[in-house]
């Protein structure tokens, strides 16, 4: 890769990592908030309504930021990889339509869920909450087809053979997709649970009951990950051998990711062990809140980042895989753009400042109660 290719590849990878990390948080917490609101109504439990509102604040803080990074990804594709974007919006028209339709539904439903709290019938509010939560799942259900196709072209292969109309439907049959999307959804639910557990371990916000609800969500879906992860890995061995070899550090690997994959397994084991310790202390929400729970959320996010990095960087030096070979970024790059080295440093520096600024804002928004504008009674 030349300097421009390497920069474009890494910039797209960075934006994807940040975006997916925060999308996982919003999807998981959105479901937990909607479910807690439903149980609060059905059980006439005011405490669960308080939990639903507080967890929903986590979503609000992260949703805008994840959306901004989603826009950044689109700009990067349009400016640096116009060919890839053109192919995606043609062959993958229907999956992208599903994702965009879900976004159009999700954004207003988030606002409605917040601003109608206590102003409409509980049954109506619960319906709004579930629309908000389900639309969150539909976003990756659409966009993950892109990742499936660049890992193992199925619909795109048909398009290249001249069957463009048929290809738009064949993308839904990509064999990589089922384990990939189930692995993704389980990961989002696990992250949402562990983030919730950590949130209710913060001093001044502690709650054994709420922490335990988040913890069992996290543990349940974490237990599914080895099964789904193994299914996905085995599918790669047949459909994307280059990525498979890179993950396991095979002889034909172009980028040995075995140390990072091992590190991911160690982090998962650590997360499971820490969950067990906290589970015993919380005792189904009747025990004590331990400060150790603060580590659950960061560890869960680290698992997501490592997993996504392995899945995306494992294509190096290619952007689209074709079995044990692939197509390099140059094939899809904007040939009219030459990126000076100093501009590379400047762009990456601005992005890092942006991330630090968001983390600071998120801390004050959640811990200083900037969003606590509704009485919790």
C-alpha cells in the first residue's frame, strides 16, 4: 500500500471501530430501557421505571456520537472509496434501505420515548419504547450485509457476472451473514447489560437491584458468544480462508492476528470471572454493590473493539476478500486525491481530540446529572 491507501484504510478502520463500539452501547441499553419500562408498567413497580429512565440516558448520550461517526464513515467512503460506495448502494440496495429506514424510525422514536414520558398512557409509552428498541436492532441487520459481502462476495459475485437484478436479492443468502449478525446482536446485548451494571456501581448512583438486572443480561449473552463466535470462525474457514488464517496465525497469513485473538479470549475470560465475583456479592439484587462492577462496561467494550479490529484488519492488505486472495484498497480508491503526510497527522489528531472531548462530555452528562430534568418519583 502507498501512503494514501494506508491512510484511507486506517481512517476507515478507526471510524468503524468507534462507531460500532458506541452502536453496541445504544442497542443494548435501548432494549434494557424498553424492557424495564414494560415491566414497571406490568408489575406496577415505580423503581423499574426509574431504572428505565436512567438507562435511557446512557443511550441518549451515546446515540448522537455514534450517529456522527456513522456520518464520518459515509464521508470517508464517498471521498476516498467512491467505487466501493457505488457498488454497495447498487448491489446492496435493499439491506442499506432496511438500515436507513430503521434509522429514520429510531431517531424520532428516541425523542418520543423521552418527551412523552408521563404524558401518555403507559401502554402507549411501552409501545413507543419497543419501537425504539427494535429499530435499533434493524440498523446492524442491514449494514452487516456489507461486511458479509466484503468478506465473502455472494450477491456481488452475481452482479459481476451480469445478473444485477438477481444480485440485489442474492445478498440476503450470503452464508457468512447468519453467524455474523447473531454474533453482533448477542455482543450488543452483552455490552448493554455490562454497561448498565457499571453505571449502577457509580458512587451516588448505586443500586444492587438495577446492577443485577444489567449483570444477568450481560452474562446471558456473553455465554452465547463462544458458540456464535465458533460458528462464525468455522464459516470463515470455508468462505474466507485468508481472514481465517490471519485470525489464527496460519502459515499463509498476510497479517498475524493470533496474539490479538488470544488477547480477546483473555479479556472475555476476565470479564466472565469478574462477573462471577460480582454475581455472588449482588445476590439477585439483594446484596451489596461492589466497586469492582465499574470494570464490567470497559471490559465489554474492549471485547467489542478487539473483535471488530480482528474482523476488519484481518483483511489486510486487501479491502474485499476473494477466498485466499482479495482486492486491494487501490481498486476502490479515489485516484484523484493525493493526501500529504501532514494532512494525515492533522486529521488523525482532530479525531483523537474529538474522541477525548466526547468522553469528557459523556462523563459530565451521566455523572453530573445534566439530563436529570424529570423527577424520579
